[in-house]
């Protein structure tokens, strides 16, 4: 009995009816009950833990009464019609709250869920004793069923996506929870997510054709899925353009992939979807008792995105790939905290060596991140992630200020090396970036000639006009500019003569194995000659051996940087390295 009561109360709470505002849809039924019985009092009474709460009431001033010895509680507990023709003569109810308040007659019909839980009663009350007829009882029962129909309708509202008419994500969560309760045998099931389009497609479709056209596509997809999967499968519209369902019991992964291929082909061929959307699917094998519904949906999304990024129609969930996505998300999520922290982000500096004088003429500023949970995160991992986010501007400004602060310390100590800082496409597109750079220079008292900014070809070409305006403004205030990773981008050579840059840094992929590679040497020699003809100073990156250094010197390359001279060093180690003149020793070795 205790277990039933707990489940009954759970069902009542799940409906979210208690303590909600009055509703005309319920009040209409309550008035009908009062009129049919010709009685002054009627109510839709819900049996809570210790009270009878009235969702609708006629002739009652208060919102609730105590549950103890309330006849509606008995109706809810037994799910049976209860008639008390005269409370004054009834030993159970004569001293109840209703009996003491002057109520003599009571009739209540149960409000019962489809699962058989009694929520309360539709009741009528009078101040005089009376009899009831079978016809009145049938009418009261019919009205109670109307109340339940209204309750179920309101409950369904908010669980049905209005565009597709399919159950939504909330219903998916509830049904997966029920599945875990009902299937305790730990049998493997397959969940499927259909993702109709990537975000850019949705944005473009909405912008060009309006939201109504996207709704039409979703409706068409919902109709086709119903037709293909049949009535025995529940399809959930878990987001605006995503549908989830379970494969039939006993389905194997290989068979499901084949079936999904056919289903996606039909979706792709559907009206308007062929040219506007590119549906993909993700599959997740799971045991109902072994995963939370939200985690299952997250895994489904991960599998679907794997399919989209790998240009497959459908993809099985991969824990390895999911962990990679989660790691990337955590990196992106924790950037702001790292920028506020005093001990996560740090700078290291790699010297640039003049190949003729063998002196250190500049240092490239590189960023390191010691994450409190992930440990040392490589720049090759976190920089591409952050560059695709809004955090890139704040990160660049952090590096710029930290680098100029260190430059100030070196100037005060008698070192006057320019520092070279990398900037991204987002910085070049930022109309206030130049002002931020000027403010940072003034804040630290650094002359512009001590700062060099490095940009890649791809960053420049993303929005060439905006980049050119920003670069020209930076040049005009006296900052040296360089093209980083030269040779790996896709700019036209005509841009080299237009850009206000002074330095070209040849990417290490052309330099590292230069010794013994005649074709590579010819290519690098052409890069150096072309750059010199256009007035550029040339830096070779990734120099690791003396033979490569000698080849570059013979090619009249101006500068080099790489492990032959020094690895990226923290500021104090760099000072020690400089004082010891180690770059001269290594270059002469």
C-alpha cells in the first residue's frame, strides 16, 4: 500500500497540476456537475500528501482542506465512486472537516490515470441529505472522465512538438526512464538520431526562405519517418531538426546501418530536402538501465556529428571520438577561467637568429597552458579550438599584454629585443584591435618598433579587405608586420606586393628536411628570391641541423629559428641563454 501511495503521489506530481492557477476548461466541467445535481458545491479535488487541493471549485471559498478523513481521499485511494447520503449519520465522516462545516451530502467519482493511479475526485456536495440515482452516478462518472481527458490533454501539451506533432525531448526522457524501469534484463538496444541539417544550412534556409519553409521540411520529414517506421515505433522530435527513435528489439548494428542508409536516402529524396538539407544519423548501442536519458541523447548527438564531419550517412557512437569532443568542449569552456587565473597561462620565447651576425635579433612569443585538470595542453590542440570561438580576441590581448610586460622588464635590464606575437583572423576583423594594441604599448611604455605582429596567409585571406585595413593601420603606428607559415596558405602572389608587411617566415614543413632534398631546396630558394625581390626580410622556421643552416645561409636567408639554436624558453632561462651567448656557440659548432 505504501509503495502504491508513493507511485500515486509521483504520478500526481508529474502532471504539474498542484498549486496552478484556475482554468476555465476545468471550471466548465465543475459548473456542469453542480447544475446536474442541483447542488451549491462542486470541485475537482486532488489528493496530495496531507491535503485536498481544489483545481476547480464552485461554492467553496478556500483552496484546500485537510486530507485526514476527507471523502475525496478515499475515492483516490480506492479509485471507486463514493456516495455519503448523510454525513451526520456516518460514523467515519460526521466529525471530519466537511462534517463539522455543515456539509451533509457527498458524491465523488475518481480521477484515474491510464496507469490506474487515483489522483482525486470530481465531487458534488450539499448541505442537506439526499439520495442519488444511477443516472446521476453515470453522469458524475462521465464528467470525471472528461476531467481526466482534460488533464491528459494539458499534460500532453508541452510534450508534443507543435510543428511535427511528435513527442518532444521531455517525453523522450520520460519514456527512456520508464524503459529502464520496465526492462531490467540489461539487453542491448539501439537508439537512433536523425539530424536533418547542419547549423549553417538551417541559418541559410531561414534567412533566404523564412522559418515557414524550415517548418515545412520538418513536417515532411516527420510524415516520411512515420510512414517508413510504422505505427509500432515512437518517433521523438528532440530538437527543431532532430528525430530520435529506438530500433526494433534484437536489431544488430550492421543491419541498422544498412536500414538507416535506405531511410536517409528516402529523406534526401523527399520534396525540398534534396537540395536544402543533408540528413545524417547516429546510432548508440545502450542498455536501458546503464545510461541516463540525457546522456543517451548526448551520445546520439555525438554519433550524428561524427557522421556529418566524416561525410558518412550514419555513424556508430565512438567513445574515443566522444571523449575527444568532450575534451575540446572543456578546453573551450575553461578558457575564461584560465585568462583570470594567475598560474595557468604562461609565455615562452623562441629566439630568431640573424644568419650573418649569428646574433639573436628577436624572439617569437609562444603560449603554454597548464590546465588544472587536463595538465599541459599543447598549443597545437587548444589554439585551433579557441581561434574558432569568441575567446580568441581576449586570448590575443592577454598574450600581447603579457609579452609587452616582459619586454618592459628586458628593456629595463638592458635587453632590447623585439617581441613577435601571433594574431588571428578574428583580430584582423576587429575594428578596435588597433586601438587595443596602441593602448597596450602605452600601458607598458614600449616603443612600437619593439613589437612585431605575425599573421598567417589564411588569416589575411579570410577577409582580405578588412585585414589590409587593419595591417595598414598597424604599420602606420610603427609596428613591424610579418607573414607567418608562408607557403602553406592560399593567397595569390599579387597580395604579397600589396600587404604592408616586412617579414616572411617560411613554414617549417619546407625547412626541416631541406638537407638532401634538391626539389625542396629549389622551392625554398625561389621563395627567398621572390620575397627579397618584393622587399621582404626572410626567416626560416624549424631549423634543427647545421647542414640546413648552412644551406639557408648560402641561399641568403636572413634569419632562422629552431631547435638548433634554442627551444622555446621561459623568460629567465632565455636571459641566461642570452648572457651565455649560446646561439653563437651552437651556430659555430
